[in-house]
C-alpha cells in the first residue's frame, strides 16, 4: 500500500519564505515593533507594521513576533492585544483605577437612552432609526444619534430601499477598539456592555462633546 501524500506548500515557496525570515533580525525587529506600538495612540494594522521592516514579511511571521512581544508583557501592567483596527498596547483594566489618580476627571456618563440605542445598533446592525424606535418602544431623539456619531461609535453606512430612504446605522472600528474587540462575534453579553464602554471611555482621548441629558429619549 502506498503511503499518503502530505499536503504542503510548494518547496520553492517554503524556501522563499524561509530565506526572507532568515534575513530578518528578529530581535531588532521586535524592538522596532515594540517602540512603534508603545509610542502611538492608535492601533497599528499589520500593513502598517510591515512597513517597519527592511524586507517583505509574511503575515504569519509578523503575527508570531507580535505574539512573542505580547508574551513578554504578560506579567506587566500593560498588555499588547489585537483589536479591530490592528495591534496596540493598553493599560490592563485593573490598572485603570490607579491611573485615574493622575487625571481625576470623570469620563462622561451616557444616558440610558444612548446606551440602549447603541446596544440595538451593535446587536441588530444595520438598523434604521425606525427599527430602533420599534424595539425601544419610544421615539429616538436626534441628539442621541448625534452623540453616538460624535463619539465615533456609529455611522451611517447607506440607506434602506424603502419609502423615505431612511439611513442605516452600524458600529465603527472605533467602537470595536474601545471595547477591545477584533470582530462583532466577540461582542459581550448585553449586560456587560455598559461596564466595558465605561472602561473604553476612560482609556480613550477626552471627547469635546457635551454630555447628553440623562433623560434624553
């Protein structure tokens, strides 16, 4: 009986990848990645991180290095993780209570109407204003939607092909980043969203928007 043939990459491709990886000074590249990620405020995508190398990099090889870098910080007060927009360092959640002492300003507290509207958009997207009103059972004020758009958590992604062409709303990569998520499939249980959003607000740059009224519908 003949032995089964293993499925693998063509030998030429394997050799090419190995040659590129051999040409990379992994220790130096990890230092560069570390410096770039520690000194930026926004997540860096794989495409952006590849530009830091003098030679072309395979995505798998770069992700392996990033994971090694994440492991290096596994016992520290900061962590390297992947979110919707790319990779970033952030303070571990348990550190935030201490960091808040440096900036005692409280993050804005959003009304129940704002959080309920955001939750509906996140879990049912894309939705129209009418969809939100039908689910909540009350009218949604324009200020609520403007507040979420100003925060960068929702955006209009088009219109529904019905009379009046109502706008369709969906969440943004910024919303995913603030919740420290990579995909919508990682959305937490609904009751956990408020807590996670408060943590995201605390870490995000301060908004210049005024706080919405607590009783906004």
